[in-house]
C-alpha cells in the first residue's frame, strides 16, 4: 500500500504555529529558519512534533545542517519515503 503523500511545508506551518503561537502563512521552502524568528529551542519542538506525528526520527546531526524550511522538509520527506 503506498504511503500517503504529506505536504511537509504545510505540516511545518501548522506545527510551527502551534509551537510559536503565531501565524506562518508567508513561509516558503526558501524561508531561512532564523529569519522567520524560530530559535533553536522552538526548532527542536517543531521537529519533535513532526517526528511524532509522522512516526519518523531525524538524527540530531542532520538538524545542525538545516538552514531553510526546505532543508527540514527535504529531511522529513526522505524519512517518509525511506
């Protein structure tokens, strides 16, 4: 049975909005994480919630490489299709 396609960007926006208590509608895959006001603690919470919802684990060493929202989306999508 094929894995349902998730929209990692939409999921990021929803989770980030819950964690940071503000809207992220303007965010794109090219958005730089620090420039949209997400600090490292919030980022860890966002990643943790996405991992829980999707049943995947993104290794901590992969997280230090993240600069843009698209970087995170790519890691999430790679884990889902793996």
